C-alpha cells in the first residue's frame, strides 16, 4: 500500500530542464495515468519514481518516507517496461520468479507463487518456454507476472501496450484494469494514447513541456480542460478551436456569427472558441450559427464525421451520432451547442469551460 | 512508349531464357567456384599433402630412405620423450595464456564499458599491443626479462618473488612464464575488444529490470552479463586456444624452445623438426597429432556451448 507525494520535483540534464516543479499527491490504491506528447517528460517522471533516474530537486515521498536517495530495489516498486525487458536466457517461470530467486526464497515457494500468477494470467502452459518463443501479448503477460509476483506496494507501467497490435492492446488494457480492481494497488501508468488514459485512470496527469498542465478525472479533463493544450490533447477527434472576440453575453466569430455564451467575462478581448466535433449539430443551410460546405463525409455506422469548410472561418470537424444524408459538396448549417463550448484567453487558459453535465 | 520492351514478356518476369539444368545445377557452382578453388588450393591440398607426409619418410638429411613407412612416424612419436614433454608444455602454455588473457581481457572490457572521459581514445589505445609485430614484442619482452638490461628480474627480486635477479628465461622451472607473460600482454586486447562488443549489445533495460527486481551488482553480473557473454566467450576461447596452441613465434624468438626443452611446445617442436632437422615426415606426424587434439577440443567445446548457451 502506498501513498506517494511529489513536492517540487525537478529534473535537469545539465542546463536543460526536462521537468519543473512537479507537485502531485497520489492516493493509496489510485490508478494514475501520466499522459502527454513525446518529449513531455512523462517517462522521465516515472523513472524517477522507480529510482532509475536521479531526482535533481524537490522531494519524493512514499508513505511519508523520503525516497530521493533510496535505491530502486529498496523502494518496493515493480515496473513493467515498454520493451518488457524479459531475460532472454531464462524461461517464463524463471523470469517471473527472478525477484524471489534474487532474495533467495525457497524453490517450492517460488514455484507455488509463479504457478499462482501464471494461472491468473493464463500462462500456465507456457512456463517452460523462452521469451523468444512467445508472442507479443504473451511476453506482455510475463512482464506483468514478473511484477505481480513481487506483491509490491506500487506498480509502474511505461507505455506497456505500445508494442502490441490494436486488438491485443484493447484486450491487455482490460486485463490491466481488472488487475487493478483485483489487487487495489497504487498504479502509475505512462502512455501517449489518450484512449488508454481515459479508460484506465482514476486521475489523469497531463504533462507538456516539463510542466503539469492539469490533473483530474477523465471526465474532468474532457469537460473542463484547464487550457487549450489539454482541451485539444484529450478527446478524439480533436476539439475545433477558432479565433473569436469577446462580445456582450458571448463571443463573435471572425465570420461575424455571434454565439451566445452566458457567464463570460470581459467583452472585446481576442479569445478563442473551442468546440468539440461531437458538440456541433448539423442543420439545414441557413438555420445554424455557421454556414459551411461539406468537404468530406465519413460514414462510420455509429457516427458520421463531416469535414466542413466554414465560410469565413476555415476547416472544422463535426461528428454526428448516427447516420446523416450529407455528401461532399453539400451546403450545411452548423449549430454550436453553447453549453458545451469552451473559451480560451490569448495565453491558452480556459475562460469558460463546458457546463457540468448533470 | 517503351519500344524496346518485348511485348511477350510480362512485367517483373525474367527476360533471361536459360534451361533449368543450367540455372539450378550448374550456375550456383559457377558463382561459388572462386571461393571453392581458393580454399582447395590453399587449405585442402596442403592438408592432404601434410597428412600424407606423416606416413612417409621425408628427411632431407637422409635422402636415401625416402618412401612410405606406414605408421612408423607415429610409433616413433609414441616413444618420443620430447613429444610428451612438448605436449605437456603445450597444455600448460595454452591453459595459462588463455586463462590469463580471458580473465584480464574480461576485466578490461568491463572497465571500458563504463562511461568516462576519452573513452574512445582509450578503447583504441587498448588495441595497440595487437598491432605490434610478434617478433618485436617477443624481442622486447626477452630484453625486459634479461637481468643485464631489463628491469623485470630486479623488480621481482625487490618484491621478494625471486631470490635474486636471475635470468628467468634461463631457468627451466620458470622459463615458460616469460613467453606466457608476453602472450598475455599480446592477447588481452583481443578478448577485451570482442567481449566489449558483446557487452555493448546487452540491452540496458535488462539491468534496469534486474535492479527493480532487487539484484545486486554481483547478481547482475552473474545472472545477466555472463549468460549474455557466454556465446562470445565460447567462440573466442575456442579460437584463442587453437591459435595459442599453434602460436610458436613468441617462444621461438624468446627462448627457442629452451632451456633444455622447458619451453618447447608442439608447434615449436614441429618447426624445429621440420626446418632445423629437416625431417618433414616426422614433423608432419607431430602436426597431425596436434591437429587431432585440437579437433577433439573444439568438438567438446562446441558440445558444451550447445548445452549451456540459450540465446
């Protein structure tokens, strides 16, 4: 069981700062996902928690105990690597039992624990195989088994699914979710895939450029992004952001359309309006807030994606639930769902977030 | 547009028309022939000639007794005390040289695999002994061991290892250490460089995983580094053993096999028999015996490798 605290944690290589003043409290049993574009420092942060990377400044505590100078082996944390890092010269059983072998645990206890973990992961029949004789998904399971068997106080995952194909990724994602439900152990998971983040996390930490952009539950980040970066990073397809000017009781878009948005601050400022593709309705030409031409229409069955060229504004993406009859070249009216609209100041911070869904 | 393309050939199909017999039975061997001819001329023919010499009497100093003698040379070998001395010396020389070269080479490789300033330059410098001509290093080492001009006997005496600064190369009990020392100096770079290459191919995240699993530095070495190096160790130890067993240059220059045959190894015995006594038949018999022993050794080592190396 582990409660983790990061206090002003910094990381720099020479004069290059990769992480600045990271403050984060992780509750016991929480599933935290660190997400961000490549180079944002998320893997570095995870490796600092693991102890594989020295902490340049600040404090890192587990259960109130300062860990900065504690060796990885003494932190009692298990890690699943992106490459799995299985020992290629050891069979599955020895790979999984390696930590117990190191600690000199008796052979029969080791065999029992390995068999137990192998059963829950569906590896029972593969125990005598070498890693090279396994498929990607099986290797992934062995890597997880190696972590589980230690019964650590926290698990770290470093992009564990990025080497798997799409179908297997979904399957292993569920498996990791189940594992967390069953063990209830603190887990920290690094990914650049927002779907993994949204589906797995209790709380998501969005990192960019070495700073925490926002910490919150998946719905929080989706509905109430703190800034334009988070708004565009979370959610698929990406949020549309168009320039606008603050006006009384709303914003005025570049094409002259006025969107009524209650509770908005000063008028007259240059701002940006953010609206997710799924929060725009397609109506008849002339009946909406905006006039547009459909450039490309994708029929996905459950949804229809419309890539629209809005008069005087530029491209915008619209996602409509179900099927609509629109075809490329059609003239459309677009109606913006005002309660789901976001407004960002010139520096990107959110001035108005979507109204809380009931 | 492309008027030169015959319309009868589909795109991607070969335009060469050759009978199947030519293409599958003869053509590959035409391409192989330079290598096959070279290997035959340079290796197989001399091997067969050498083996056939071992069943003949070919002594230049005794030209009247030339001809096939069956196993006479081998019978003489069996009762030749100098052969057995040389065989024992060969074992001692080879085992001591390979062990020391390997041990020190591995240590050096581990040191060179760490991060430090000017690492590339140091790595290049380490390879230098390998580039020195053998007879030069042999002469230099012979001088170093010479108590009149060399420092080593005096240092050893000062350290109390030798009673007095005598000529090590002149003492039948100690003489072998001279060529062994030179050989170790000469051969460490080979092990260091090959093992360093193998070390650098070990994925770094394995050590991180082991660190997370709680392994100490020593456990990382024995449970990850050594198993990973095993294939390279097996092949380099085998190669070096064969080379060193055949490596008479240092001994020939430093001691000439003396004093009193104390440093005579099989290959130097072959050399002196063939080119000093000019007895090619008997020299060939010794060489074939050495070849047989090395083949047995290589077979055993390859068997062991098959059993223990899993990667």
